[in-house]
């Protein structure tokens, strides 16, 4: 059977980025650059690769730079053109009019609440969710995380989340799936457990920051009370949908960088710089000098 295509994506980007203060005092954390592209650009590129057309940013005060990044910068482009500069480097920052939409999360009530704020735009369509802090890079020459998930969704429908396998001793720091039947990279999800003790974890497959959800999750979030940390948790809403709709996990074939932490941000910068032909040799030599 055919499943309704994934054409919309929600990006919860209202956070204050307190772990990166003072860098994020005036600049959204999603605009911090890994080499020469801001984090939000990597996430939007990944969405476009997966066939997603409409980007929904759930923002807060002081986040206008995110939208401006995908707007036309007339003065910049005119100056570059006059100087004979190649404008193609800006292609990925352009958006079709109407395909960038923003809504405000006016109070910080958690990820579930941020997603619920986009309910009017999502409507009755299935949609993707991207957490830009989690930079997901496919293997060299391979497809991105969301494209892998959309391919799986086109087979099984329902709800699909991205997971990664971590050492068993690390599971208590993450949300973990209770796995059912496995077939290649696809795993049936029987349950979700948030930060379980190592001895009680049902698997070593942790939930990473990519989701494909059916619109019914908005109805669940509508009536859901506060969970851990006094916030409305998306994980709680997803757990209520298991058993009522198909629910699967895709083990991502690629690398995840936690750019919500300073060390993860530095790791991502080094890793991506080492993949670039225009700078990898210099970066490798520089790292070797610094390690002496």
C-alpha cells in the first residue's frame, strides 16, 4: 500500500542555548557554524534530500536570524555579483517563497509542547521532526538519516524514529527502545524507556533526534500533562501511540554528533573538516602539531 508522503518537517529551535553562553547571548545556537555552515543548514539540507518541502521553525524571541539565513540577502548578493564572486555557494540558503514557516513557542514547556505549537500547520499530514543539535552525517557517498527513515516509512508507514546502538553501559543517559521483530536496519518498537538503569535497559538502541510521526500525536499532546522535569515530553506521547499505530525504528547508517555539548561541537567540526578535500590535509597536519 502507499503511505501519505512526508512533505513537512518541524524544527524545534526556541531553546536559549545556555550551554554555549556567551556565544549564544545574541546568536541562536542553531546558527553556530560547523566549519562554514550553521547547524540549522545541515538539518534543512537533510530534510530536502528526503523530499521534504515545507520547513516549520518553532522559534522564540531573538531567533529571527534563523529565518533571515534562508532569505535573500540583497546587499550581499549584489556585492558578490559586482566582484565576480560565485553565488552558487548561497543556493542551499534559498527557500521557495512560502516553504519557510515560523510559529512561536512562548513558554519553555518542553519538546512535546514545541511540537504541539506547530499543530495548525501540520494539520492532518504525517510530518518529520529534526533536532538540529544532533548533527547526523551519512557515510561517505551514502544517504542522510531522514532519507533512510523516509525510505523505511514508505515500506511500513506509521511512526518511525531513528536509533543508534551505543555501549550498554551508556544507555542510562538516553531514551531507549524496547525492540520487537528486527529485519535489517528496521526494528519494531514495543515500548520506549527514558534513561533506564543499565541493568534494566531493554536494549542498547537509543533514540536520536529524528522522527516521523502521524498527526494523531498532536491530539495526544493536546491533553497530555507534564512529565519529567515539569515539561510536556514527546517521548510520553509517542509511547501512548505504540500498539495503536505501526511503530518502527531505523538504525542510522552514519555518524551522530551531539552539538548540544561543547566537546561534541568540536568533534563535529574536526570530523567534517577532515572530510573536506579543500582543507583536510591542513587540518590533519594542524591536529598533529597540536597533539605533540
